[in-house]
């Protein structure tokens, strides 16, 4: 049975590599594995359970908040504020764009959404600074997709893993913050060095940046960061924030300690964003629930299919066989990084890959005391693989916006991404 199960998984990897729909591949493979194990109802039960898992609420609320930010223009206000220093110091154009996109991704969980908020403003800035087009696009891609969303305690991938494995979200998040900070710094430095070696473009379009960067609205620019600020303050036990983490007395709320504070913070942020733009207030609710629906279709659906896939792996015995090969202290972190990296590189999906990894590798018997470290590495591996995948939505969007071939864009960004990846993973590994 193990041989047939392995063949099914190899077929699934090949299908993902050929750009077949990731959700269908995971769902059908998981169902086939369950049938092979003689448990046909297992796949159906896993599907039903994942539909109403605790992680659904915070992910949907986060995407709803992001939709309201777009409708009210708060995301663009934040982009303008972050890019304004470039007006005074044009040499900051490339590193500033990458750093700004990285920070905007902290507030907007979608990588393509981050690129959409910054791209129309940042690319004219980069062109005016005479940065070559492929490196200008690579800077936007690097910042938008390197993993800025993982700086938030409400990061979708962290919450999704916690729904599949007994992961300590706070402990894993504490490992990711320094790793991402040093990693993005190393990646930006490498990109700037390569772009400097390539030299400037031959024509300048100075003056193109003046209009996009005028009229920064500092108040509305701060709204995208409000939920994250509330969550960080509450987890740091700042005075006056205990209410955010407090659960209702009703016993039915037990198990919501990680999800409910995120939902509360996102709802408050969405309300403030809607009030900040009275003209958009009428459609604020529609945008919020539309964003929630997009979250279910784009993210939660991946978690559902990944859970079915993981249930099939466990039932077939293949999951246990893989775990048996990852008992070593060195092999666990290596597999936790390379497995989601490879899946993301093939499929372009970071969330689907990190969830498949959680199902296969992050069970307590696999990671043991290294569970938090392996969870952080899985998140990083998925983010880096997505950034280097020509099939990723953010790569396709940035390449279309800049008029650069996706493969050429990935080639320009690859040295910087890999440099940052090595640094970030090393920080996670050496941290106590």
C-alpha cells in the first residue's frame, strides 16, 4: 500500500508542477489515499471539519479588513507615506520600495494586493531614479512577497498551521520576526548591489514622481497598522489592552484564544477605515463581506483541501513513513524548509504548501521540541518558494504591471531572495 500511496503523491507533485489547480490535486489525491486505506468516509469527514475550523474566522476577517482598506484608499495612503522619503533622497528608490512593500504586506495579507497598492506609485518613482526595469520590478516583488505578512501575530499561514498542528503561535511568531528583519535587509542589500553593478537606464524620466507622492494623509495611512498594533500591544500586556485577549465566560468559546482577538482587532480596524472615508461608508459592509468571501475561496479552500490531503496521507501510512525518515535533529528543519519551498515553487501557492507541510511534517511526533522552529521554517520556505515561482499571483501581477516577462522577473529577483532566505533560515536555526 505504501508503494501505491507514494505513486499517488508523486503524481500529485507532477500535476502541481504542470500548473494544474492545486486545490483539485490535493483534494483528489487525499480522497484517493483514503480509498486506498479502506476509509472512504475519512476524506469527506476531514472536508466537513475543515470547513468550520476555528481558523476560518480570523482569516476571513483579515481579508475583509484588507478589502475595506482598498475601498477606502487607506492602503494607498500608507504607500504614499512610506514612499515620500524617496522624493528627497532618490538613491533610496530601490531599497525604499522593497522596504515599503515589506511593511505594507504587514497590514495587507495579500501579496498581490500589496503589489497593487504600491506598484502604480512605486514604479514611476523607480523609473525616475533610472533603475533598470527588471530590478525595479524585482524590488517591488521582493518586498511584497518576502514574508512581511508573517510579522503579524494574525498571519494567515501561522493561524492555518495552528489549525493543523499544536503550534504555539506566539513562540513561532517570536522566531519569525528577527529572522524576517535580518533576511529582508540582506535581500535588499544584495538586490541593490546587483542593480548598481548593472548600471542605470540610459534615459531619465524625472518629474514622473511628483504627482503620485503629494498629499500624504498620515491619519488614514496609520489605519492599516491599527489591528496589528492592537494585537502586538495586547500580547505584550500593555495597559488597557487586556480586553482584546479576554474570552467570554461561555465554555463554548474555549479554543478561541488565538482566533477571537484577531477577529476583534480586524473588525475594529475595518470600522475605523470605513468611517475615515464617508463616501465609501455605504459600500463598506459589502466590501468587507466580499473580502471574507474571497478569503474563503482563495485561502480557506486551500486549507480544506490540504487537510483532506493530510488525512489521506495519515490513513495510508505514508505520513508515518515520511516522519520516520525525519527523526534526526538536522533532517527535521531541512524537510520543514525544503518541502514547502518546493511545493510553492511548483504551484505558486504559499498557503497551500505550508498547510500540506503542516499535515505531513509538523505533527507532534515529527517535530517534538522543534515544532515551533519547524513551523517558522515552513512559513519561510513557502514564502520564498512563492516569490521565485513564475506561477505565483504576485509574480504574474508585478510582471504585467512592469511589462517584464515572469521568468526574467524571477531571474532578476532570485539572488536577492536566496540570500535573504539563507540569512532568515539561519537566524531561525541558531536562535534558542
